[in-house]
């Protein structure tokens, strides 16, 4: 590592932090009501997908079990 790189990293780090602060001031944060609503939607969607995949898994498992049973006991 060159000496110039070792000397310049604090300046680069400071510049990065300053840029980060500037960008964070531009962010439009959602309201608490909006956060609660979207969180509820995400939780509901997770449970719906879990139920869907549970049913699909049970069906596929049943079909595969029947196929295996057919070929092993034929």
C-alpha cells in the first residue's frame, strides 16, 4: 500500500460520510401510519403464501408417494 493511499483514506472516508448525510436529508420517510399498513400487508401475504405452499406441498407429496408406492408394489 502506498503512502498516498494511507494518507488519503481519512479524507475519502470523511467525504463519503458527508455525501451520505446529504443524501439522507433528501430521503422522504414514510409516515408511521403507512409503515403499519404496509407491515400488515406483508405479514398477511406471508401467511397466505405459507398456506398456499403448505397445500401445494401436501398435494405434491401425496402424488409422489402414490407414484413410488405404485412402482415398488407393482
